[in-house]
């Protein structure tokens, strides 16, 4: 039997238990609610991410589709009438205020949105100024090793290509670095023979597959760079020369002396290529040709200066070759020739030449009638970059295309896409 005191104690405990049970239930309920809120927050976060990912995918898909559609439209336009195409392209640039003095051979590479509705087929998508650049005039670096990649050093053909390469580099201004905050005007320097010659020799050895490790050398005293020259190369460990043609222009960054020359990659891209632009001329490979209807006066003059035979290099050899060719004849009258070629009608439109009118200009300077080893009336190689944007997501097409043409400028062999990147 329990005492009264014990019974009183149990009575007290029994009175307390409901409250304790209520407190425990409340804690458990709060814990469950907390866990549910965490789960719901995580679920909401993951759902939001998935929705955004789907929206981004949709925007990316739309932007890519528009960019590809623009690219196809460009190919159709280029393969029909190049003159009309570039007139319309200039009009697009003028809508953005960037086309009054533009160069077709070196167009602005800045991305400027086109006014809404300019191209109605792509409503709701932001389109940027198309970058379409003829590149037939660029120096093909693979020419250094010739069409077959087996050219010997210091042959007459090698000297001709060497001289053109050195002359071209000598025209490129290199900005001299200044102290931070300097108010002095920007100054430039230029590469001379001693600077440019080792670059040519290093590129030659990089591609030369049959030299068995022998260094390039010529009578000007320059030497190239084989495997041993890359033993302490900081960029890539155990780098070996390629001994094959260049596949992409970016490869030159691996070649000894290129980065140290002070030339920016943009300078190389503006003046050089690895594609077979120009016209095949036997052992000389593919020689550059300038579009006489798209080049500015200054671009014509600078292009012709490449072929200057009275150069620092030929002076080192005792003078230019005995048989001064047609190239030098053009160089001698470069300024006057460019003035006569670049003419405008009464309305300020550039006069477009055909083969007859160009030959008439050449006759003024007794240059004969053959112009296709230096000039073309219509371009056949193009670098293209197109950018489209949908809901903040951009897509870009970069391509190199070849459009073979007949004498009238009509595409006669379809369009060949030589390089293509979609991102």
C-alpha cells in the first residue's frame, strides 16, 4: 500500500506529464516544419535553376539558329553579286555610324547592335554588325615552304618570298610602351631586316620536313631554329618543330621569336593567313592578290610595297635581281597608279573596274595588260564572323570560305567552307 505522501507524488507527476508531452510534440512539429522548409527551399532552388537552364538552352538554341541562318544568307549573297553585297554591307555599317570611312579589307571588329527591325526575319533577336573580310591579299605563311613544302633555302624563289615577307613586316607599326600616365604622343617602331629575317628562318625550319635538322641559312647571314632552339622554351615543355605546314595561324605563337618580336597577334592576323589564298604560280605557291575594287588608295600602295626589290635585303646581296619583274614596275608607280585606280563618280560612289577599264589604267603607265598576278576584280576568299543574341545569350559563327569565280565574278564552283566554328 502506498502512503499518502507517495500517492500525492504520483498525482503531481500525472498532472505534469500532459504538459511535458505537449512540449515534446511542439518541438517535434517545429523540427518537422523546419526540415520541410529546408526541403521546399532546396526544391524551389533546384526548380529555379532547372527553369533557368531550360530558358538559357532555349535562348542559346535561338541565337545559334539565327547565327547559322545569317551565315547561310551570307554565303548565298557572296556567291551571287559581290559588288552589291559589299554596298549593302556598308549601308548596314552606316546605320550604326561606323561606315563612312570603313575599309572592306580591314573592317571594324567591334560588335555594334544593328537597329531593331533592320532584318525583319529575326524579330526579337539582337543582331550585330556582320564582319565579312576579303582575305585574298594576305600573305600565306605556308608559301615560305612552297606549294609542296619542299623548297630549299636561299634559292631565287626563296629569296623572292623572303624579301616580300621582310618588306611586309617592315610596314607594320609597333607601339613603343610608355610610362603610366605619360602625356607624350604615342611613338612607333618598325622591324628592320635584322629583326624580321630570323622570324622568316624560324618559320621555314618549323615547316621544313626534309632538312634532317639542318638550320635555315641564306647569304644575308640569317639562321633558323630547329629542335635544340626550343629546349628552354617556357610555354610548352619538350616542344619539337612541327615539320609540316601550318594548319592554323595561332600556331605561330609557338615559333621561336614570334612573341618576342613585339608584333601583336592581331598584327599577324591582319596581314597573314595559312590558307591558299591568291593564285597558284608553280614553285612560288599561292601568291597574294588584291581586290582592286575594294581596296583603298593607301591599301593599294602598301600592298605594292611588299614587292620592292630595291630593299635592305637585296642591298645586302649586292642589288636586286637582274631581271626586274612586273612587280617592281608596279612598285615604281604605286602612288600614281593608286590615284588613277581609285576614282569616284559625281554622286560620290566608287567607280567599279572591269578588266577593260583596269587594263586602260595600266596602259597609262606602260604596265602591259596582265594584272591577275597582282590584282583581282572580285574576291574569292573571305573571313566571316556573325553574332546573334537572344535574351542575353550570344552565339557566334566564325568561318573561312572560298568562292571560286569566273572572269565576270560569278561563282562557278560552289562555296567551300574551309574552317567553321559555332559557339
